[in-house]
């Protein structure tokens, strides 16, 4: 995944963020192998394996909890969404 400035695009992801998860960091535009979910838990330092940062993401369609390589996740920002009127699908702790 390309750097944005001098940092990877997944820096700053946090619990509660809505993300698009793709099988490869730089997919072909016609690729349909993707899904959306909510970050439940960010990796602790002990969960960083070989420099790979992992997140636990709850699939928005199935509710399945999946481990996701941070480089495969893109934060989604919904234009016009009033954050004060959103009920989080993921318990915030």
C-alpha cells in the first residue's frame, strides 16, 4: 500500500472505525474480493508479528470477528454523517 506523505495509510486506525478490507493492498479496480467491517480491537505490541500490524474487525454483513492485516484496511469516511446521531455497532470500551 502506498505511503501517504511518509506514513502508511493505516496509521491512526482505531476501534470503532468503519473500514473496507481488501484481499490485496493494491487491488485491480475490477476486483470484487472485499468486505466492510468495524474495528473492534487494535493490535497490542505483542500482536505485531514480523512487522505486520493486526486488527480485529467485525464483518458488517456476517458479524464474524476476523483478524485483518492493517495494510489491507482502508478507513471509510461517510460524507454528511452526523457522528452525534450514529449508534455504534461495536461496543466502545
